[in-house]
C-alpha cells in the first residue's frame, strides 16, 4: 500500500488530508531498521540476515523465490494500492514499479501473472487537500476548481464526491485516472480495481458477512492494535454509509446477518484535528452500503483478489501489517501474501508533500528523461532510502548511461556491476539496441540552447557523439534527449538555461578596448583551440587589455545570449560551430 504516515493508529490508513506527505528520509543510502529474523511473515523480505542464503544480482529475483516457495495457484496476483487523497505523485509509483519488476521476473520463469492496483476509494474524505492535479498533470490550488464539491462532502466516500474539475464521474475516479495514466506512461500493465466496485458488486459481501459473524474474534484481535477497541466491548467492524447525508459512520447499533443488514446511527467522525459532524439519522444499511475498517479491509482485499505478493511502505510494516497477519489468519482463515517493505525516497532532499508544493508527477519527469531512465531508478534496492534529485538529474542519467554501456560491454566494470546490468537491463529497456546513441545529458542541455536541429546534429557529430554510419532513426532518437535536457535546464534554471541568439546580434555597447579584446579572442578561437584553452584565453585576453574580468565575460554573454550571465563560456564556444562564434565575436553576424 502507498504510504499514509499521517494516519493515526486508530483511524483509516487514508486519514491524512494530503495523503501524500511522508516523513523525512535521509538522502543518503540507509538500511531499514529491521529485526534480524528469518520468519517468513516478516515484511522485511530483503533485510533478512542469513549467512547461508544465496542472493541474486537483482532483488526482484529474491522476492520471486519467496513467492514460488508458496507454490501459488495461477495466475499469480501481485497487488498494490492507494487511497485517493492529495496529489498522485512520483512517490506513489514506487509501489507500482516494485510490483512490476517482481511480476516480470515471475513471467520470465513461465508463470501467468496479474498485477492489480486498488484505489481505496470508498474511504471517506477527512480533510480538504491544499493542492489538486488536473488530468494533464497541472497542479492547481483549491481556488481554481469547484472546492465546494469537496467541502460539502467531508466524511463521504471519494467515489460519492463530485469531481471538482468536472471531468470525471467522481473525485475518486479523477485521482485514479491519474494513477492509471502514470502506470501507462512507464509501460506497466496494471489492472486497476476500485474498492467501491468490490463492495457494490458483492465481491466483498461474503467476506464482510464472515467478519461480522466472527465479530467477537475480530474485536479481540483488533484490541491488540487499537486502544479504542475493547476486547469485550461493543465495537462492530463495519462502517455504513448514511442514507440521509451520505457520510460514513462508525456507529453500528445492531447486526442482522440473516437479512444481511446493520442498523446504524450517523454520529460524528474524528478526522485528525477536526470533527466531521454526523447528521444523527438512524437507519438500515446492507453489507454493500458501507465498508470494513482499514485493518479488516486490507486482508479482505487479499482474500477477494487472491493476492500472492504485495509491497508496501515501512509505515505499514510497523502498523497495519502485523494486524493484517492477525486478521488474515485468525479472523478470515487465510494466508497473508508474501510481503516486501520498501523505503520511501525524497525529492531533492525533502519529503514529498503536496501541501508544501514538493511534488513531481510522472508526466513531469518524462518531460525531462526517457522512460527507461525512470524505470532504472526503481530497479535500485528498495530497502535503501534514496533521493530523486531533479536539480541533479544529470547524475541519474549518467548513471543509467553507464549501466547501459556495462550491459553492452563498452566500459570496464566490476563483476557485481556487470551481473546486475546483464540481469536488469532487458527489464528496463523494451527493445535493447546495440546501435543506440546516448548524448551525454549536460551536452544535450548545451545543444538545447539552440532551436536549429541541423546545428544540434552538426555539433554532436563534431564532438564525436554521433558516428558517421549512424542511422537516421538512431540520430532522431539521440537528439530526442536534447528537448528533455532543455526542459530540465529551464525547470531548474541552471547554467544551461540560456537561448543562443543566432539569428541576429543582440543590442550591445562596448568600449573600444573591449572590442579589441573580443577581436583578439576571435582570432584565438579561429585557430581551433579546445574548451579549456579558450576558457583560459578569455582570462588572459582580459588581463592583457586591462578589461574588467566580469565585464569581459558579460560581453560574451551579451553577444551570444543577450544576458548578463550564462554557462561556462570557453566550453560553450568550443562546442558551437567555429565560423559562427568567430563572426559573432567580431560582431559581423
């Protein structure tokens, strides 16, 4: 399940209004604090300490071994899930991708596998999110949509709340569509399952009936995990939907299993630091007109969907998972799935937070890097905390490029690095191509300073990044990275966020000494020197003519970018076509 760390232990796992904020995790690689145990029920699947255990090069193979040890029926079912609150961001895709790689490994081994992803959309809306997202991936404030659709429906299931954007059948459907689109964008075939539909179709009805038939046992089990539940009290594990006001209520006054109904009173709901008032209505609800509390609903999903494996964040490992095992074994009489805890990752060193604006969507990321680079990020050990840095996205791309080069035997690598690349690369790239061309990411950002496709290709060829015999398709694919790198430069406003003014000389006004120095620099560039020599010559030329160093660099930036600052000038001038650079320094064109 996707992390819902703000949820108190005695409420639904989806109670956080934002639903996306996560506790800070260090950007450095760290191990989870796992108990040293070989207990098969331990969710710390990848942290087991056993000196005799042989591990694969890829973590997903270790998990697949655990699944196969169960000798499951086919199709093997891999599950993930999320509650539709807040903004569905890149962090939520963690669960989809972890499940995907295990699914692919099992498929390689000849198994039929179904990957399902549940939207816990019968959960009640417990608070107003500060930020929402439209279907195009744009973040918007509540003031830009029909916020009243949310405000009037606090306490109601997500699928009963009108879509504040007016484009989908409900708020829950809107959120789910973005998650589905995110999975499709990274080419992960998931079967999306609405929990509301599971209830309405009757798929959860018999399981709900069983829980209510055994509510004394259910109460005893849950009392070990929630202080508000008394072992010998009157707690009933079912939350009806009030037929009068549409809110979910926790107060069941009677159960009629023969009729398949419950009597209820619509009472107040605690939602963090606020109370959602019930309307006081007393009525009757069927077992399809409500929901199980989260700690019963999760195991009920396992049973209804036949789940064999589910990854989840460490908050569930320390909260919902122990009670989930207990409910599964001692209330439902089923075996819980193989678990796997994954660490959360941060975004530019900070926790994901839609309320604080620290989010990025999959659609945003894929404007900056290729899908295979993003897929590669999720192949890394899920038991270690990492940082997804947009600011230093070039490092991730460089890491992927090396990973790819190792697979093709183009660079020296350690035995472990080679084994990992050989195992994982075919799972990351749909169609491996030895003749592919990858432009270095920062070099692509330099090319992005010009809009001229021919010039981009010319510079890339001159720098040796496009071979003479490259196919047109390979060249087109390679230059596709230029637009992504340019988007990155603009998003981060880094040293490559400049536009080469090629068509006309920008307005300028230099004194005679500066003009002479520029002429001299043009002569030096015309001789064909490299980037480091040109950078050094800029300094020396300024010194020889007693021109202020900052002013001389500023003159260069003015001529080429119509700006007062820019990228490191020497390397840039060395990469652009020499004839143009010389003419511009001489103010000829």
